């Protein structure tokens, strides 16, 4: 290793205590440890490089609509429970559990209600994963279709619409 003189820049031997060229005493410079974080490079003036302000490049997504997700999930549960109750108790209870006992395609309304509930569940999770437009649009359509099977005691229909509109317009 070579000791360099800080005054004249002459390279001296390791054992030298004074500079062989200028005669000034050599000072040992402590080597500092490199920082543990990311390396910060200072931009030299006149290089044409532009330094971005702090926080300028931070990407921020829209806030998650947790209220919309909760309302749509509750509507999903109500529509699905209504379909299950219509299928289980529909033959034994004289009070009609759904509006139309058979759909236009002659499929039982409880099966249609379960399929609508599954679609609403998937749409609710679309709202939670920041795809509010697609999830909300699907919830609106499926809530309107759930009226065919009773709408989850009609409260499920209303909660689905309210939750979908909150998710759709909350940006």
C-alpha cells in the first residue's frame, strides 16, 4: 500500500512518515465504512441531469373501497341465503320464498340464486382488488337479476346497489 501526500500528491512508501518530495509529515486518513443504504450519487453541475423532487416518482393507486366491498359481500350473503332457503324450504313452506318459482328457462330459482351469489362474490373481490369499475358494474347487473329469485329478502338487492355505487363513484 502506498501513502500519498495530501499537499503535493507524491506516492510514498508504506513506512515513510514524511513526504519524500516536500518533507511534510504524512497523515493517515481513516477509511470510513460505506453506507449500508442505497448509494446516493451527487449530480455534477452542468451534466444536464435533472433531480426529481422527493416523492415525485411515488406511484399512488386509488384507495380501496372497503365499505363498498363489505356492503356487496353482505348483499352476496343475503342473496345466497335466500336462494338456499328457497331451495330447502320452498316445497314445505306455503308462503312463497321467491317472486317467480321458475325462471324463463325452466331452471329452479334456487340454482339461479346460487349462481348469482357466486357471481356477486367474485365481483365483490374485484372491488377489493382495485377493479372497482368491473366489480361494481357486475354487482349492479347481478343485483338486478337477483330480483328474479327474491333479491335476498330485497335488502340484499338494495345493499348490492348501494355498495356498487359507492365503489363505482369513490375515487
